[in-house]
C-alpha cells in the first residue's frame, strides 16, 4: 500500500507516506489498495458520464454512486475490505450502464462514439487476489518514475480535493439536494485524472476549478442543512451528562440524527452528540426534541477513551471512526459510508438495534453539576447582528477577527491552536468551526459589547458560513476579503479540508496559515508554489503568528 492523503501520514522516512502493512489510521494494505482501485473504477464511470451529459443524457444515479464511492475512501471512513470488493463490482455495472447510454445517445445524434481507454475499459477481477494485482497498477504512485514527484503531488492535490468535494456533495444528497452542475464538475475532474495529466498549469487550473466547484457544493449543503432543520440559532448546550439511558451520535450526518431523534422520542433514551455533531443543537427542528440533551466528549481522536466510558450505545455516521475497542465493540453501530469489519451497519435508517442496545446498557446513573457552552453562530445568526459588528470594528472595539478552526488530530503540535485562541488579544474575535474547536471551546473568552469573543460557526461542513460572513463584511467595508482585519488560521487533517483550502485559494484569499504540518503530498517545489502563488503561510508559534497577523498590511 501507499497512502499519504491525511495529516497523520507516516513522516518518519524521506518520502513521507504510509507504505507498510497498515497505515497510521489503522487501514490495512488490502483495504487501501482496493480503495485505490475503486477510484480507478469511478474514473471509468466519469469518462462515459461526462460524454453522456454533453449529449443531454446525464445519469445522476451514477453521480450519486460516485459521491458515495469517493466518500468511502476518505480517511477514517470505511475500513471494510469486503465492502470495497462489492463496490468494485458495482462500479463496473454502473460504468457499463452509463456507457450504453452514451453510445445510444451518440448514435442517435449521428456521432461515432469515442473509443475510450484506461479506466473506461477496466474489468474487475473475479477474486480478491486478482483485484489486488489490478490495484498495484493504479495506486497513487503509479508512473512516479516517469513523471516525477511534483506531478504525482499535483495529481494528489486534485484527487484529495475532489474526494472532499464528493463528501460534501454526498452530505447534501443525503438531505435531498443534488445539482447537475456539481455532477458535471465532478465528472470533468475525474475524467481529467483518468488522462494521467502531466501539465503543471493544467493541474493547478483543475485544482482551482475544484475550489470553485466546492463553493457551490458548500452552498448546496448549507441550503440542505438550513432548509431541512432551520437556520442555526445561538444556543446553550449542556456538556455534562444527565441521568438515564443514552445514545451517542458522532460524525456529520444531521439526517441520521434527525431520524434517530424521531424514532426515540418516546423510548426513554437520551441522545447526546459527539464530535462534529455538536452544532445539531443549534438547528430549531433538531433542538425541538427534548431528549437531545447535550454533548458528550470532544473531537474524534479521543473516541476510544470516551466511547469506552460512555454507558450507552453509539452511532457513527458519515466519518471519523477509528478502531472500535473491545469495551464498546458490541454497542457501536455504523451508518452511511462508514464501515468497520465486524461492526453492525444500519443501512436503512431503522435504528431499532441501536435503541435496543442503548436500553440494554446501564446509562448514566446520576446527574452532575450542569455546565453549558454556547454554539450556533452560523452566517444567519452573525449577519443578523452585522450592524453591531461593523459598528464595533469602526469604533475600534473589535481590532481583528481570527478564524481558528478546521480538523483536529492526534499529532503533536496541535496545542498551537489552543495557545492561539487563548492568547488572542481581548479586543479580537475568534470564529471557529470543525472539531479543532474542542481544544478551546469550553474556555471563557468573554464578550465585546455583547458580541461573544468566540463564535462557533458549526461543523467543517459549515465552512460556507465563514466565507459568507467574510464576504458580507468585505461588502460592508467596501474592500476585498484580503483587506479585512481577518486572519485565517486553519488546521487540516483530511480531504474535506483540502477541498475547503482549494475554495479559499480559488477565491483569492491570501495569507492563510495552515498546519500543524503541511500536506505530505506537497513536495518542497509545490509548497513553494503555494507560498509564491497563494501566499500560504506555514505555522510558526502562536505568539509570533498573532503578532504578525495584527501587524500585517492588506494583501
């Protein structure tokens, strides 16, 4: 196997990357290789889908398969090799269906159908041994000796950004929102990758095109979340347990949570959020359920300890699972694209087994002294008080905004974000999103004239809120985003973050601080391109970066 798609990848060798029998995330070589082969199969679908769409015979069902398939290959999503063997066979069937549609449409239009090659003609081997032989020819490093590490790195930038785009689009699809334009952009990018591109400018241009596409996807997801559950509202959330039977819901899928809340409304079981599910408490239609009682635990990397101590059943939605421990393996369930060998999977939103497991578990025996935090500052909430925010900036009460957020992780050096938030001067406002906030979201930052100094915008899925707020402020002050008193301090871990970064770069946002380390797939040459072309800034120390942010001139 070889994989370097996330921040925790092995960096102990000169050529960074997980290349052993098991990756740093716990993914074994068989699963990793099958995931690479699935990407190859999905590229074949896209080759025909792009051409069919051009002939006005789009296959959106194939688009949905591509979103799901790509999502399963993100870090910490699906570790089940058997599931990937099945998906590979399904990919070939979907590809053949789209191919037939394309050929039929081409002939009807009086055209000679293109004879495509590569992934378009791939046929999955009948057994695992054969699939692994095929996978060895299409891995991330295929062609490295010929094209060199910079081209492989740029292809990886496109692929990993595209995985993030697909994941966000899948979230929107799960809530009933899809877009022909988004499908077309994804098909275009996959078709591009299937051509084994070697032109640096073309690869960079495709990266920026993906960033632009992801902005549309995030807007679609924002519409899906707010359209389904209402706009986020500032809300106090209990972060201490309540006596009673309990279910803990982690991941990002608000639709799964909504279905579970409905199925448990008379079951006598309290529901807790974990990790990226915390913002659910701010949506009116979700917080209307009184048994959505609070948030338990912190970010994903602490789940093994926290899940072991949680006295109820656990549901992992969308992503962020790490190897379930024996203490809770019999009471954890997966849903959506998530999978782990031997863990029960619920594919139809019938959560009866999960609820039964919760009732069979002891639950919390006692109440404890209550503690709350305040969340729910999505773009609707913040912009509803935009006049106060603008007045505070003009009066000098607010000197600067910091967006300190993104993914959390287990690597050392991430205390940088805690230090940054806690050392930010009292006349500054900290906006945050993603699970990195768990490092400081129980700290009392106070307020500035009634405006909280810590504004939690939501999940990483809510990155659109940060962009919309920044754009609105730039409009109010009649300047560009780069001229605002705003600094972005972004922590990254996996491929959704890659997609968001490409969006920010495509929008022309400069001076983004990215850490705790830079992606391993960016070679030194590519890092220099990012620094020169986009003003990307690696982290130094919290104090130095705060001082530099406050003293910098507009880009």
